[in-house]
C-alpha cells in the first residue's frame, strides 16, 4: 500500500510540475482564501483583545452606579436620582475600597487666543485609582480642593495639544471654561480611547463640587454616575446588594417600587464585549471563506480540463493495470497537493498581511493557531470536495475509448 501511495504521489507531483503556471493559477484561489481567513480573524481577534484590555484596565472589581431604572434611557441631566451624598454614603459601606462620583458635561475651553470644545469631568481624587490616571506634570486635585470648591483643573493630552504650544508647561496657566477661570494644576499622561472609541485624553478634570456649583449648575448635587471599587472581587455581589439596599433606603422607595438607579458590574460589560467581538470575528472569517470556495471551484474547473487533456494517459495507465481507484486517488492527491501548497503560501501571506495591516493602520492584530488550523482544514476540505468530481470522472473513463481519444 505504501509503495502504491508513493507511486501515485510521484505521478501527481510530476503532473503538477508539467504545468507550473496552470498549477500556480489553480492554487492562487486557495492562497488568497487562506490568507484572507487568517487576516480577517487576526483583525477580529485583535479588536477583541483591544476592547477587553481597555475594559480590564478599569478593574475587574469595579461597580458603576447609574441614575434611572435599568433599561431607562438616561440623557445627561434628565434623570437626577443619584446625588453626591449618595456617593458619600456608599463610601462608608464595608468592603468598599474607594468611590468616585462623576458629573459630566462639555465646555468651550479658552487659553490665550486658542479655543477648544472639550469634555468636562467633575469628580474626586479617587478617580485616579479607579481609572488608573497618571500625572505627567503637576498634581491632581485633592480632597481640600473638592471641599473648598476650588477652580482648579487637570487636563488631558488632547486638550493640552489644542490649547498650548508644543513643549509649553501648562501647570500654573489659567484657562477659561464657559467663561469661568480655572488654574491648571496638572497634566495627565496619555490614556487612549475608551472601549466605546471616545478619546479619553480629550477631557478636563475638575473637582465635582466645582462642576456642580460653578460650572454646570447642578445645584441639587446630582451626579451622572458613581464608580465603586470593591476591596475583594469575591465580595462584589455582596457589596452590590448592600449598595442597592442603601440607595433604596436613602431614596425612600417602597417595597413595591422599582429601583430608581441601576448598578452595572464590569464583568457584564466584559462578557457582552467578548460576545459581540467574537461574532464579528466569525463574520469576518465567514466572508473570507467565500474566497476559499471560489478557489475550490477553480480547482475543479482546472482539473476537469486536465482530465480531458490526459484522457489518453489515463487510458494507457488503465491498460497496463491501474485500477479505477488508482486513477481516482491520483487526481485526489493532485487536489490535496494543490490545497496544501496553496495553504502554505496563504499562511505566509496571511501572517505578513496582518503585520503590515497592523503597522500601517495602527490597529492591533492577533494571529492564533486556531485561525491557521481552521483555514488549512477548510482549504483541504474544499480541495477534496471540488477535486472529487473530476477524479471520479477520470476513474470512470472506458480504457478503450480513452486510448482512442484524440
């Protein structure tokens, strides 16, 4: 059996070598298909890792308390069921490491003759730990700045680039936010985009009390969200229940009333993001596999032409003892060789393509063994599937008619 396999394999290799250009053009569909599958899956998995890493940077032991019932559409300022005093009460609960209430808005920032519309985040100093904010120059505002309703600001890199000259020291400078003068006390290091694609560096951080009273006018002390960092991740469910019980009591909700707030666990966001990006990856891979099917059709067409051209050869081999199974196997081997060779070059081009895409598009890509194996296996299945019909047609030729074929 091994000798027969070696002989048939040798015949298959010789047949492919005899028509190098035709063999290359036949493999081209497989090469493009395998490369496309690897490239698309690497882009999808890279996006998944990027999104999850940004979510993970927020911390796996993080709870976010939002105003309004779960599922209720909340536009900034239209629901005021969460206050600064609620955040202060949550901070006293057992198991809570730190709490950062946040008021969000936007303002026209002015420095000298430069203006820039940016996001305003009124918060407390605890946000530096919760959101992993790092200071490049100066300092972040303190608890005394919050209590004293100080007009101080810490700016992100995008704000700095649009309000200050390159290389200038912003610390100590004055900027105006919607007509109110603030002193810049700190410049943050680059943060990057959020999981939703927003530029987190295009933000000015000010004390939450200053934002409420002097800038955004939320005199009822309402906040847009409260971020809660739990001491132990194993206590996250317990702390979540305690926060819900505390807020229901503070908001004087009856047993029959729905919550006028909702608490989000970061793991829920992680799972949702993973599912969405996973579906995106499979969709991209499915689209790329269409090119493999097209490549398989190319294999079938070329092999049908090859069967016609080699009819006399097939008849001669049958006349000297080759069985129909031998003829079938030989043409199947040719299809498999085309698929394997095309897969090899497809892997090379797919890996190279993902690296090039990552370099020029500044987009993280991730090449996995699963993507490579999937593309090769699918290419082999395509090769055998589309190669079987020409092989079967060759094996069913009548030896006498094949020998007399012109």
